[in-house]
C-alpha cells in the first residue's frame, strides 16, 4: 500500500505535527513494561510526559497525524474536507523512521498517532495498524504508543491494533448526540461508542486471560481515553460532567479530556468567541473531573438542573462547599477520611496524612499547614479541637468574598492557547529556520 507525496518529509512533518495540536487526549503512560532487551525503549509507570505547554498539552511524545486529509466535513475541524489547506500524508515506514530517529536522539519517549480519515475508516485503520506492526516487529520499538481507534473501522483491525498499542482512544468529539448531529453530521454516537465498548470488553477479557496464562500478549495495557470539545455547542457543565461520569462508569475509561473550543473555521454554525477559547471553563471541568475520579463526588452533587454551571471564579470543590454549608465545619481530629476529602484545601495526600497523624495526638492548624493543607481555603470549613483558626462567619457571602480576595493559582498563561511543539524555540534569540529543522531530524544539532 503506497501513498505518493510531492512534499519533502520535513515539510510534511511540520504540517502534520501542527495539525495534531488540537487533539488533547494525549497523556502519560499509566502502565509499566520493561523492554525485552532485544529492542529499544520501555514504558515507565511514572509516565512519559515531562514537558507541557501553557494549555496543558503534553509535548514529550512525537505527536502527529498520519494524514490531515479527511473525507469528513466536521464544522469545527481545521482538517475538514471543505477547507483549502496544505494536505500531507506519511507512509507507515516514514512514521517508523521518524519515531526511531527522534527516540535515538532523546527528543521523545513515545508516539502519539492520530489521523484524518483517508478514503474510509477501514483504509485508515489498516494504515495505522501497519505502522504499529512495523514499529513493533521490524523496528523493534518497545516504548509507549498511543493510537486512535477509528470509528467505523472493522472490529478485527481495532482488535489487532490493540495488541500493539499501550493506550487507545476514541474521541467522543462533542458531549451530546444532538451537538454531533449539528456539527459533525457524518459521524454518529453509535459508531463512536461501538469501538469504545469493544476496547473495554477486550481489556477486561485480556486481564482475565493474563491472570490465567503467563506470556499472554497485553491488550491496551494503559487503558483507553476520550476527548470532548467544550464550548462549540450549548451544553451546560451539568450535562458535561454527567456524560463524563457515565463514560467512567460504563466504559471504564482512564481519562476524559476536555478541549476548549477554538474557532479555526468561519462557519455560521460555530459560536463566536469574543473572549477567546473558554480555557478557564475547561480548567474548571478538569478540576471537577478530578473530584469524580479521586474524591468520591458524584455529578449530581456538584451541579443540578437548577444550578447547571460552575462559578468560573471558584474551583468546583469550593463551589460545592458554599452550596452545602450545612456539612461544615468539619472537626479534623474526628472526621472520617471521606468527610475530609470534601473540605476545600484538603487533598488526597493531606487527608491521608491527617488520618495517620491524629492517632498520635491532636492536630493544630500549624500541623495542618505542614501536611500540605491549603489553609487559605480550608480555614472557613474546619475546626481544630473545636475552634476555628480565627473568628469567622459561616455565611456564603462572607466566605465567597474572602475566597475571591485571595487570587487562585491558575495554570500558567491561562489566557493563551499556543501549542508547543518539537521545534519550539523556547524564547531563544531567533526562530529556527529550515536548516535547523533538517539538523534536528538528522541529529546534527
């Protein structure tokens, strides 16, 4: 299977790395697998993502599209078939060589491979499978690989690819089927959820087989993830967190990613964003997602139909606490672990430290600070030995004013959305030129 290209490899690399920047579902490995000693690379459980851009995207993977050609015409996508943009494609061998050469030079630790739909889903998934097969068996790469499963592709291709990848993901695209019909009419919720269910079933069956038979090949050992675009359609935060909760519970996902909508196309169906991409809203949804996964919250507790959106000026846990002041104050020397987790300013580690330390004596506010409790938020919701840190009023307006007076630490440059890439100049004296690009790949830099 050959794909002819007129553009030089470096020009295609520039186009296809730039085209991949809108895919946020790119994360650390979450699995541990040592190399066999006969190939190159391994997969460390502490993760492979050491560098992040200002908007939270990981850049330590070679993050590329196989092709930005696409037969679909999704209104929000820069690569839609109706757009007049430079098009490029790799061949399986080219992706393999790029991955190996970048890895040998210690530029990357793994590969994130997505793709537009070339001809049809089956044809595209076949190319992705060929790429991974060559990379694993001919180039003997044993590092981390995250690959997209293409909705509508034959199940057997997705199954075969799953035994070669560490993580797979199927983008949900938009939170609701109504939004999908409006902005991506060529896609359907059924075709998206079908491979997601197949991967979940395959992971479960493989884990049972691994428990019985040693040497069984692992199927998607790092699990699966997905991505939703936030702000392109009119869903509330309540709808979004309910969708995320359902995905975690019904499909066993490792991670749901939220991508703030960026208006890259002039289209009447797309919302106008005078304030830019809703990055702060995206940040709040990530915080809420953390509460769902690690803090024991349920979506119906965080929001409701009567109160459907988060207060962007407060983090979701503070937002919940202010709406449930009857649960507070919490006495840190007696409260259970679950109750401590619901206190703003107390995280998983600090809650565990509190439970462990109070067995040896009563805790004071000075002790809590040493344990990592953020007292500037927690002080309004806790007592130590029956006393507050200083006189406070357990009133919503009073606490809200005080919380807002202390500026929250937001992700760096939340107002920006520039995607870093392998060739970023990192604010050096000049931008890299064509010669620099060529030297980077050839190893001369």
